[in-house]
C-alpha cells in the first residue's frame, strides 16, 4: 500500500473486493501522518479514533454485501476552510480557533463521505486562504515534500503536501486565485479548478469568496481527480451558482485523451515576467502537445494588463466581510497576518462602485477569452511565474534571480473569468523542484481541459515521487 503511487481507484477497488480493509487503509494513513507530519506540517488536526470507527462501519457494510461507494475506504484530508463534522473549521486564523466543532459536513465533504471516503483530519491553509504560501500564526508553515526549505504553495498547500508525501491519496481544496493549481504545481500534482458552480459551495452559510472561489478534490494524478469529481459535481439548491450536470461521467471522458486541434501558447499572458527555468520546462511540455497533434499558436498577449487590482478589490472586500469584525479586538487583530490586516483595512474604504467596476473588469477579461477561443480551443501558460519559493523569503518568489511578491500572477485571471483550468507537472527544475504547466479552457469547457490534461500527463509520463514519500 503506497498512497504516493497507488491510484485512488485501485485502492478503493481493493477495499470493495475485501482484499484490504478500510481499517488497514486508514491505519496506514494515520501511521504516515504520525511519521511525517511533524516535519511537513500538512495536517493541523487528526482524529484517528473517529476515522477508525468510520472505517469499521464501512468494513461491516462490505462484509454484509452492501455497496460502500466508489471511493470505499479512501482516507481523506479536508482543507481547513471546509466543514467536516467533529472538527473545528479554523480557516488558519486565531480568530476562529476557539469555534465549536462543525456539526455537519460541507456539501463537498458530505458527497465524498457518501462515496466511501473517510475523513482522517484537517489540512493547513494560510489565514483565510488569502495568499499562495501556506503559513499562518496558528499552525505555522507547511513544508514542500520535494524540498523542505521551500513553500508548498497555497492556499491548499496542506492538502497538496499531504498527497505528495503519501499521507493520504485524496484531499479537498478550493481555488479563489490559484489555490488548487499553485500548490498542485509546487508539489508535483495534477490539479483541476472546475468551472465556477460545478462543485456546489452552498449550505447554511454563504461562500466566503462569492464569485471567485471554486471547490474541488485534489489527488496526485488526473484520473483520480476525475473519479472524485464524478461524485461531487452536480447542482445543489442552496448554491445560487451551481450548474446542471451535463457530463454523465467525468472519468469516462478521459477514455479518449487528446488535445484540441489548435492550442494557444502564451507564456506571459501579456504582462508577466516568468523565470527562465520555468519557461524552459513549460516549453518542452508545449512541444509534447505538438507531438500529440495539436497546432501550437503562439500568442504575445491574452490580456493588455495585469488584472491584479480587480482581484485584490474583490478579495479584500471578501476578507473584510470575514475578519472585519475583529478589527476592534486587539487580542485577535494583533495576531492576524500583518499584510492581510493591511489589505482588510484598505478594503474598508472601497466603495460599492469600485466593487462593481472590479466585476466589470471580470466581464472584460472574459470577452478577451471569448475572442481567443474563437480561434483556438485551449490556452496554455506556465502555472507559476517562479519555482516554489524558498521559505526564507516569507512568501516571495524568485524570478530570474530577483524577488517578486507576485509570483502567482498567471492564475487569478481565470478566477475572475470563472474558467476551467488545470495544472500538469511538466518536469523538475535543476534543483529538483516541480514545474507545472497550466491549461485553460473556454466557459464551461471542463471536458476540453480534462482530455487535454490527460493526454499531456500520459505523454509526459512523469512518475517521480517526492523524496519525503520514502518508507518510514
């Protein structure tokens, strides 16, 4: 049993056939977490007794001949923005550390549990998921299993590091500016941000980042992500933005992996400086797409400027809504990330008209994509402008040797446009750090992205695992 190499579907099949028990599967996850988490800090809460009890119940179902679900016995990590029954949802913030445990699962977690997954714990996230480096005052830094002195990315960095190190084979994530794609790229995973509304974000409370954030499962390879998407995609009446389910099976859509006939390659989107080593690895991946039959159309610019201001306007207001009430509580506010506190203070002065203008900017960005996708069917860029940053830089990246605070400038435009997007590991840098290439599709063109990502992943054949996956 090796969560770093065995597929989710293979592991679940073993449980369904009674070749391995769910208790054995969960016990292996708990042993890996106990051995590796003190070093990597991917999990911030674990309840082994609860997980083993759930595994026992699932084994009893299997023994009775009942259907345990397609993901039977799969140990699941839950990002600490997401409710899981019995766990406190801290959002990585001291402001919520003393909250009572959740009394029910979120829609995403509930659907995964109904399919047979077993929650083993909560994974780390930067405070309120506001940045691309998983570090917070409450739990500390998550380390990259490929190189412990480097960032695991964020904001789903705990989930990505847990998967890459073989603690669990499946975890939940969310992506409001790149938060599935960035840590997946940093940790050598294939990651998918579905179109906004594919995975519901409803429930008793409104979503935190209303028009930007998409939830989704995370795994090492695309087929396992698709298998999990099969059980979580679909509308929910409590989510105003949830989309009808049009694909009978996301997994079966990978039976014929292929890129579309014409693919746009735009390494900078028109405004970004990209590290030369990142660019070289991604260019080789683009060459692989060409060998698969795609005509590569190089595009100098997709957008005429960096849409960071619009994204910051919206996220600043969203975080003001979440944390603003603590601004008058010195005990809490003094422990909020100082840059996040500055962003929230600035958001307090944002007018309603500025929010509408930021939403208008999202509309204009999408018009540029509509124009692009009249000529091509897929857009390819690097996922990150830099390699996973050294932890010593405290969240800043290195682009061609210079510090760059915004080394993730290639992902958030596609949250503003709500586009489906994926990242595939294109290879390793000279220092052994993963490099991801990003694939972006047209509105609701998730199937195009998945088929192309599957074809590229298969052709690249990247099967190296992180050094921290070694047996313990």
